[in-house]
């Protein structure tokens, strides 16, 4: 190792190896970490060693900000947002931290001088896939914006040992592989064993009268599990604020049951340990599909109880009384997964801290806010009463009491309305009994919001209508947003430099300023550069596709991309019908004028969701035929890219010409991929669903390809008795598409393979693909025509980027702060610990 030069006394300031930013210091610090943390010297080091050494070098530069932030929050007793979420889909940390620290170029230079390629090292990071899709990724964007806006905040969740599965494609089918993301260690987290807490399950309760003559309850659990917190710093963009993501890992209270061990039951002794650790073992891979498994309820209770106990610890450490809980903390429930928090906070306040009901209830309801993320009925969480009571005997008592008092309030507001009472009850008693988590969240929160304007309206009119009637003042909207740091600056450095060269870099923090590039939309030079950049990015993706799948795609073709979880309501199969329509046109007339297109798909299907998995096979089967048919002559290519995740998403959004946002109106709560595409200059083909409505308003109807039925039309059609077969029978083109599938043409003659898909479309078609088919095809034809005029297309593309300011997650977080959390920024000053 290099030795430090001795400075001439008093004249030269030596840069500290853990904080310095000069290229020389960065190189030295990097080699030092390689040596002392990885235990390697360059000749022995693997790519992963280099990645780790770099990660530690960057983490060192974060730590001062992180500790300064924690210290400032402690000293000022700052009001803090706690974001409770069963999922945080963070994506790789390294690149984002380089951007937010503002040292991307320096590190790039330092690596180059050491003969290393920063891009390769960035690719090395195994991303923490601790989420399924939109809900988990939104939580991650919100942490970025909270830190950037200097808002005191903690993210609380579960440190799953295995995140969302890795997806392989074999013979066109999805195969799930365990995600061992912690295999090589995680340089971004720090364990905090001294803040471990305990969580109880099962057993029974006993009541007693305490020394003040008060009625109290004691819970005698069947098992106790230890929760160990792991902290990850979340740095804001070019600020000193570094907030904390605190994820809980489950451990047995005693690693061995020594009693059992000594009596010779070695297996039994270890069994108890592995049983407890199961709680944080694996993320449930279902997206918008509720699964009533005990382990899932154990997970929810686990992270919620750990987090609330942690908040109480923080409050007490700051010498604040429990009465101050709602002033110190605003706690947001990310959907109903953490809704048990309402009962758990009541229990902690009453049973563990001796508070009386009314006081505890007042504190609880002032603390929580609840965000709804879906209207799909199959996602609504309700736990079988028996299962719930056995696992959480104390919580069910509390829920009964909340319910008793709540229903009394309902009776006063709506006398003689038994139907309403049974719909609002926290317990579903219509058949087998269930605990309704959304009802618990609504009663226990002071604010309830949906995630896009349309969605928030539908929440009030449908799933939560009775609650809206009861508490209209609780309801608001906060339209989702995404972070431009990760999804523009990091993902699209070329477009970022072009924009910055014209309007400076203020837009990165104030995305509305992107409007200032509108003035260049008619500037031929700017258009040219904008288009060249898109072309270069498409070429990169084409190379990647070639190396991954061996399919050759034409980078000048229209890149038509749909990436998101596979779900029938998102209608990836409608997109597929369009491909078959184009293919049929070519087969009918090989010299037909077809705008060359590359269709790209990516996304995981829940392992138990048969239809979604069949859709993946369907897309791959179409690709197999279309990609090699000589009549097509390369004009159409269909590629399904395996293992879609955050890391890959970052390469995909900038390469898109067309973004597919084609869910049945009324089904997609918001969508956030739609925003990421459009910010990167893709045009959208979409329905009036979720945030598409607002995106279209912002970018202008003339820069958006709209098709399909509206929410009201969908409802009316269903009410009138929708018959998909009528569309099949009356539309020749559609019939040919469906018949082509049914004939076994895409399945080596096997007419059975896609029968479930075809039968479903013809006889059920819950998501109205056939009703929207012609409108979609016509709209796609407009897209094809528009793409032929590249200059005009580029203009529309620039205007999309320029007008996406509203969809920065900074705006969403400002909305939450003002309307729901009532919390103010607390700027952090950098203090130099090395001097003290
Ligand atoms: C998703 C919604 O489907 C998507 O439209 C929205 O943009 C996203 O949340 C963020 O708000 N919902 C989920 O991912 C989900 O699992 C069930 O919802 C609770």
C-alpha cells in the first residue's frame, strides 16, 4: 500500500481517506478498502471485490452526512415521517449514491486511472429486490425525495433474506430461481443489534386490576421472536440529508434452547431457531393478489411491532412523553400490509405503557395515514378470524372494542341502516368470518388517499364508499411520482447532459423547469441531437438483446415496449393480439407497408398465477414464429427479456419510442412506469386509466395516443351484459387473429396450449380486450404513421420530456408533507467529526 506523504508542517491540508474527493484520495481509499475490507490485492481481486471496495469507498463518504443527520434530528426533536411498507424495491445503490453525492465523474475518472470500468462495476451490484412492483418501487422513490427535500424520515420494512425471485425463461416458460441477494454481503447496511426488540405471537390474554385500580390486560404469548434492525443510509440529491431505511430481520430469542440441547434434543433446539427466522426469510411474490397465509400475517405483525417499538424508543431517548407521539411522528401505511399497526399501537400504549383507551385512541388516530394502491377486489386483505385470533389474541380483543365504538358512531350518523353497519364492520360476518384490514386502516387513520386523481375518485365511489360517506374529510388524492435522479440522471446520462447544456441542472431538483426545453422543440439542431441520443441508446439495447437472446433487432425500428408485472388487467395479451394482427397483414400481403417495429416485453408473473404464466409463454411463442418467418423480412421482432428488475428497467426506459399503458380503464390505480417512459421521451399509447389521464393533460392530447373505453363505458358495458363473442363474430380481422391462435399456429400445431387464453377471451374477457381491440388497432396504426415522420415524432418526444415536471416524486412528497404529514424540512449542516 502507498504510505501517506508527510506534509510540511502547517501548510498543507491532507484530505482524509474516508471523506476526500480528489482523484488521488479516491484511488488511495479504494485500494485501501480492497486491502483491508476485501482482504485482496489487485492481482487476486475479482470484479466483485472491486465493486465492494468501491461501495465502501462511497459509503465512507456518506457516513458523515448520515451521522450529522441523525444527530440533528435527535437534537431538534424533529417531526419525522415514518413510511411503513412491506416492500422497498430500492434497486442498486452505488450509481444512485454517486449521483446524489455529486461524485460520479470523479469516481469514473479514478476507476479509469486504475484501469477499471465503472460501468462494469455498477453492473456487478446485486440489487435488493425487496418488492414486487409498483407499490415497492414507489416507496423507494419516496425515500429519495424525502431526503432530497430534507424531510426527517425513516423507512421501515422487512429485510427479506430472499427477495423477489429471479426469472429464467426455459422453452418460453417462466422458471423461478431463489434470489440470494445477500450471498456476497451487503456493503450498504449496518446492523444495529443494540436496538433489537421482541415481538410476541399466539398464546392467550389475562386481565387484572393494577395498583391504581385500573383494568389491564396481560398477554402471555406462545412464542417470542427477536427483530434485529439493519440500517441503510438514503442520501438526498446534493444535500447533506441522509435519512435511514431500517429493515428488520427475524431471529430466535435464544439461538439454542439450552434445556432441549442438554437433554439431547439437538434437532428440537435448532428447530425453534429456524422457525423464528422463517419470518423474514422470503418476500411473498404476489402482486395485487392477496394470499391468506399465516406466515404473511406474522411478517406484517413482525415489522409493524418492531417499528412502533422503535419509534417509542426514539421518543423516550429524546425525553419526550408518549403523549407527544403524534406530534413527533406521522406514520404512513403503504396499503393495508401494515394496517395491524392501528391495533398494535393501541396495545403498546395501553398494555405496555398503562394508558387509558380514550387517550390511546386519540393518539393512534392522529398518527396514521393510509394509502390505497389498488381497486382490484382480489387484493383486499382479509384474514380468517380464527387464524387471526390464534396468532394475535390480544389484537383481536382490541379490534372488537374499536369496532364496537365505531359502529356506535355509525348508528348515530346513519340510524336504521343495518346493511351499512355490516359493510363498515371491521369483521366480515357474511359467511366465514374475516378481519377486514382496509376497514381497520380507515377507522384508525386521519387521512386516506388514492394514488392518482381518477383512482382517488374511484376509491370514494367504490371500495371505500361507505367510509367516504362516514368521514368525507379524511379523503384526498396524492398523484404518484418517480425520482428523476434514478430514472433520468442515472439512467439517461446522455439526455441529461443535452438538457443541462441548454438550461443548466436546476431541473434535477425542480422538474417543472424542464418546461424550459419546450423552446427547443422546434430547433432543428436540438431535435437532431435529441434523436441521435435516442438512436445511440437503442443501439446499446439492441446489442444487449443480441447478447442475451441472440435475436437481432433493428435499432431504427420503432421500439414498442411494455415492461411491468404480468397481469390480465394490464393486458400484455392485447399487445400480443396487435402483433398477430400485423403478422396476418404481412402474410396476406408480404409487400404491405408496415412500419418496422421491435416489440419488447419484460415482467414477472406471480408463481401461482397460471394465466399470467401462459401469457409469457404466448408472447415467446409468437416471437419464435414471427422472428424467423422470411415473409416478415425483419420488419417485426418480438422479444421477451427475462428477469425484469430495477437495474434492467434503467436501461429500458431511455430506449423506448412507444410506452404501452393499456390497462382496462378503472383498473390501474396510477402506474409509475408510464411516467418513467415519458420523462425519457417515449410517447404513450394508453387508455384513460390511472395517471395516464393526468400525463395526457400535461403533455397535451396531441402528444399522446389515446384509445379504448372509459371507466364509465366499461362499467356500462358490463352492466348491460358484455358478450365478447359478439366482437369476435362481427370483426373479421379480430376473428382471424383469434383463429390463428386457436389453430395451433404459434404452438407447433398444439391446439390445446393456448385454449385457456382463447376460451377466456371469447367467453369471459373480464378485462374487455375484445371490446377495446379495434380502437387499439386503429390507434396503433396512427402510431405507425406518426413514426414515419421522424422529425415530428421527435418534436412530440421532446414535448413529453419537457412537460413531465408534475410527475417528479418531489411533487408527490410535497403534497404529502403539506396535506397529510404536516412536516417541515430540517436542513443539515456538515460537521467535521475528523477535527473533533
Ligand atoms: C400498484 C398499482 O397497481 C399501480 O397502479 C400503482 O402505480 C402502484 O401501486 C403505486 O401506487 N399496486 C401494487 O403494486 C400492489 O401490490 C396491492 O397493490 C396492494
